C-alpha cells in the first residue's frame, strides 16, 4: 500500500490527505486542535462527496470548517 499523499496544510496540526485508486478517491480532513479550524480546500477536491462512516452526502467547498478534534473521511 502506498503512503497517503498530503495535499495541503493550513496549520502544522491540521491536514488534508487524498488517496485515489482506479475506482475510488478518499479524502481525509483532520483537526487535531481544541478549537474549530478552517481548511482551504484545493479546487480539484471541491464538490460532492460521501461521508465514508455515515453514508451522508457532504459538499466540500473552498473553505471547510472542522470542529475541534474532528476528522472527516470522505469518498467519491
């Protein structure tokens, strides 16, 4: 398995990671801080995704706010 590629980092403690196969793309957003953080999401990753845990649709915009100590695992 390949190591996940870090796409962008708005703060040393916050990351966006993308992993793609031929059939699926996974996006992971992690906020490891005790406060709400905003992520700047690259244009190529914006759009409609599905929460991998809940199956609920999520729209990723250019600026995503993530609650304290929250992570999102999204897939397409």
